[in-house]
C-alpha cells in the first residue's frame, strides 16, 4: 500500500533538529513526510494529512493583539499555513497542530492567545532557556472523551514545556482536550472532524514513549483512510 503523504510546516530559520524529529515521527508512524517552508512554497501541494509545526509567534494582528517591539514575525508562514489549513479542513483531511500550530488552529477559528505566558496569574515559572526546554516536564489532565485520549490512552500525562504563549479564548467549534492544573490549555480539538487536534507540547520529542508516538500513528492511519477515498 502507498504510504500517505504527511505535509509538515517549518521555518527555514529553524534548527534542523526540529525538522528531523517530525520527519522521524512521521516515518516511524508509517507515513511519507513532506516538509513545506515559505521559501519553497509556490503552490498548494497535495497531501493526505497535515502537521502545523512549531516556530515563532503568530502575528498578533490576527487575534487583535499587540505586536512585540523588535520581534521578528513571519507573515509569509502565517499566510501559508492558513492556506494549507483551509485546504485540509475543506477536504476533511487529518490535521495536527504542534505548539505554534495549536495556537494557529485556535486563531484561525477566531480564538485569541496570551502573548506572554509569564503574565498570567498563578502560573508556574516555565523555563526560558535551552536546558529548561529540554528537561522540564509538567503534568496535564486529558479528557477521557477526546481524540487525544484515544491516542495517549491516559487521563494524565507528563509533557515538555517549550512554549512562551498559550491559548486564551477558545476558537469557534474547538473544545479543550487537555489542560494543566492551573487551567493552561494543552490540547484542543474539533469534534466535527475525524482528526483535527492541537497540542501545546511537542510530541515529536517524546516519541520514545508509545503514548506520544500514537498521536502520529493515529494521524497517519486517518490519513490512509483519506487516501483510500481519493
């Protein structure tokens, strides 16, 4: 059987390690990775499933926020991912949003973000340096009725923390699938679709655990069914 093509977005300015981790997760899950960056983006490619990867902040004007001074946003990537997401949703193709990708899913549906997680009351001090990003872990609670629970198969899980922003107001039709004890949202999904989920953590760096590699496996499996229908 032909492997389903899983498109994933990234920035050409990102570390190659990030791209490698997502590629590896897709390959292990049985898919064929297709990396898409703005510099190489000329027309909408064909794909069976879509991963919106991590990266720089989404421009705040998309959710009525205020731009940071001296911060380098990526307008081209924002536009590219909106087009790819529109195509995927219009064709009911599986979508996984990771970190920035989770936030983009929410903003696409008119949701909002906290531009700096450190400004939120009663929030644990999250890491802000490389070693912290690599080793800091936190616990999330997962809704037993969610697609995410079907992937991870646990009501509680320990995840990494590499984000500086998070979801504020939830976007249209999304429900919360996972959150921390402090109510910071760690997972969202649209129950109207077979597989449209966003996670604030980075499962591609946790695939040594079956519970997290299952997220990619479910994405690939759902993408295979889409492929069979084409």
